[in-house]
C-alpha cells in the first residue's frame, strides 16, 4: 500500500499521498473541479507570479515582526524553488474553479509549506512548524494574493505577446520595402479603385500592427495597480500596520514588475475593469490581424482564376481529392485563433459584470480566458510571421497588367478631363472591352501619349501629384 499522511481541515480528514507536496484543500479542489482539464501548472508564469507574491509577503511580515526568521527563510526558500520552475507538477487545481481562486491560492500555500518543512528538517504535513494558512498565507487573503499574482503573470504574458507582434510588424515592414516599386490596383468594396504599390499595402499592415503594440504597452501599465494588503475586502483586516505599502515595494523590487498600491483597496478588490481593458485591446489586435489575413488570402487567390498578386509559401497539400491544390492554411489558422479571442472577450465581459458587492468571484474564468487568448495570439503571430509573411513573393507582371487593364485608372484623368468625360470613357471601356488608354489616347485623342506616360509613370503613381493638361 502506498504511504499516506492524514491531513485535516474544518470539514474533516483526508488521506493524502505522502509523496505529493499539496495538501487537503488542494485535494478537495482536485475532487470537485473537473472543468477544463487544464491544471494551473500549464500556466507556469502564474505559479512563478504566485511565488513572488508569497515571498514578498513573507519578507514584509518578517519586517513587521509577524513571522520569525526561521519561518520566513523557509517560505523564501520554497518560493525561490517555484520561481526557478521546480515542482510544477504539484499544481493540479483546474484553471476554472469556484471560490474566487481560493483553491489555487491554497494549492500554492500547501506546496510552499511542505517544501519549506522539508527544508527545515521536518516531514510533509507537520504544519505546526510551518502552516499553509497561518504562515504562508499570513496577512493575505485569496482576494488580494490571487489578483496580484494574476496581474504579474498578465504583465509578463502581455510583454511576450508584444514581442510576437513586433516580429510580425517588422516582417511586414521588410516586405513593404521589398515591394515598394510593385505597381498594383487598389480596391474598395472589392471593386477596382486607384493604383497604388504593393509596398504601400504592406506598409499599411505594418503600421496597423505598430498601433496595437502601442495600445498593449499602455494596458500593460494599467494592470500594474495591485491590492496587496487589502486582505479580504479591502479593509486590510489581519494585516499589520504599514504592511500593504511595504509588501508592494518588496514585490516590485524582487519581481521587476513596476507594481503600485491602489489608492482605494476596497474598490481595487472588487473591480475587474483592467481585465476588460486588456481583453478589449486583445480583441482589437485579433480583429486587425485577422483582417490582414483576409487580405492575404484574397491577394493570393487563384492562382489562375483569382487575383494572384502575391504568392504565399506553399505549406502543405490542400485537398484530399484535388491534386495540386494548395490552401492558405497559415492565414486560415490565424483567422480561427482570432475568432476564439473575440469569443473569450465576451466571457471576460460577462465575468467582470458578474461581480457582486466587495468581490468578483468569477476571476478564475477571466484568468483562463486572458491567459489562453494571449498564448494563442502569441503563437499565431509567430506562425504568421515565420511560416507566411517572411516567404511572400510578388507577381509583379500580373499586378501591373491588372492596373493597365483596369477601368479604375480613369480616376487619374479626373483633374484633366473632368468627371463627366472620364465617366463616359469608363462606360465605353466597360461596354466594349477596350482599354482606357485605347479610348483616351488613340481614339478620342483627348491627351497625348506623352501626357499619358507622365500621368501613369511609376513615380507619379507612387507619389500622386496634380497634373494639369
């Protein structure tokens, strides 16, 4: 029979496998919550953030004279082990659980306590020497420890997402430079509009992503306001005098995250508005990247019966029945990722609205949604950059031929011939299949070939200027 230890809480006793570092409250959570199948160990930055919170709390409590040096050192030792990425398999609580994150907080408290006990020379479960609640959770509640750890992890994950967007933005920037002299037709409402360059189109992609990077930097700082020391509802019950600011300062120092203490701890304990803001910015990013993917799919459509202005890297056969077909699988998978993020934003919205009185108990589903969205979008952006954008090539001749055969270039004649005459030329071209050049220069002789060449020179099309007749 496997060796067990007996642990108790106010609900009763349970046998705990002796080899595990979590305890009775984590075991109850393991029994109660079979929801996502995703344990919190799958978010190692969350565990790392929690460890920083527990370490900062122990150091602040020691300075306040609440914890002995021996207990403090044991908590710091165990926390450092978690910060280093050890014992991840001991974090078994499902990402979504009832109790506003209490199960996760206790999972951390119990693991730290039992690591610390072994460091002190005791066996796991001897909580009279180092207790999960009395010592590891000293001067804390789940209601300040959980959101603070959540915000630290969000800060790091947003930064990682920013780096993936920067890689994608730079890739589009390189293509913009590469395609700067590739003449093509611009389109509005999927109809021919006016000429432009493929480089300008890709520069627009780069710019729109750069704008989202700026928004992410702004929202990253928004989540740096924390409520450590608020304890249960923001009144700092059971926390020593001066502890909230002290623990915040220590946490900032040891984690490197520029956290600041909220001015109103009661408001900060129940408010989840910052998460709504983060989710909204992520939805914005997802929508804009997905729109770019739609454009890439259209521009590469065909190859014989579509636009075929660009070639996407050929990643895999596209059909089980149609030989030779290659699908735009990378933009497609990014589209689908964006749809997930847009849906997760609604989850965050509803969960934030569901808060009642002094606490929002729905924070675990907010954490699950934001963590997943950030991870998925980060992966999607790196995939789009490395497996698609970096390898895009232009079909320059096709692009130019579309311009010169387009009705849309008649717009460039408006300043010279006027709207009515230009419309008449466009109507005849559509009816007869003739080119704008043929009607304007050869038949009606409205302008000379030299003037035509000036209007439709690459220099003028790239940087349009008003040309008099």
